[in-house]
C-alpha cells in the first residue's frame, strides 16, 4: 500500500471501516493478515483509523487486538475515541420507540433495542436468533415490557417477515433497509 503526499494532495487524514463483511470476512469469521497489516501501515503514516459500525460499543471485543483511533457505533448514534472520550451521542426520539413497542403488541414484529451498555429484545424468534448468530453475538435478554427505557435507545433493530403495513415512526424519521428481515431505525 502506498500513500504519499505527492499522490495525495488533499492528505488523507482518516479512513473508516465497517466490521462485518469488511474487516471481518463472513466466510472465515476472521480479519485477514493483509488487512491487519494495511491498518498498521495507515496508522504508521499518521492516518487515523476509525471503525464505523452498527454494532454496540460493547460488542467490539473481536477486534480489540487491533489499534484504532475511534469508534462510530450504533450507525453513528454513539461516537467515542479509543480512550473512551465521548464525541457524540444521539438517542432515538422516545415517541418513535413507544410507537414501535405499541405496534409490535398487535403484530408479529420482533425488535431489539440497543443502549449504551445493553441490548434487549422483545422476542427470541428464529429470525432474531439467526441474525445474532450471523454476526457472532449472543442473543440478548428479552426485556420486561412494562419497564422499557424509552429515553436512551441509540438504535432499534426491527425483524420482520413482511414489510410493516404502516410507518413505525413519524414521517421525518429515516429508515434504512439493510437486508430482508432486518431494518434499522436511525435519526
């Protein structure tokens, strides 16, 4: 890998990497040695190496042997430096989470709510269990429906067999469909 100031008049200051399927191969479940070497060379050249992921900040143990300069987690809702200095934190509007919970009560809809220090699900369906297995994470505990923390949700993952018939949040709440059966709500 060659990055020189002559070939890079704008001087690259930082590079951002996803984890699942980018740093870590879906086929092997490992980070190739060539990737590890490339990350090291970038840092040696003074280029910041930052993880950008939908994962929680607490589910990065499998990359802890590598050096990074920062972490953009929960699809941008929680950003920290390597030494845990908080850069930004954005929770989803509690009204949107309340709408999701109400909607799920009358529909076959499973979801997970991701917080800074925990993840909870409303139901451990085969789709939910399968998604966590796919990214090599344990299935989170089922939350107490009566005691949901609506104020501090950083990401909501919605698992569905068919697309919901109505919007789950206000019209200004963007959503991103990542693949069939998994939907991320993000502000």
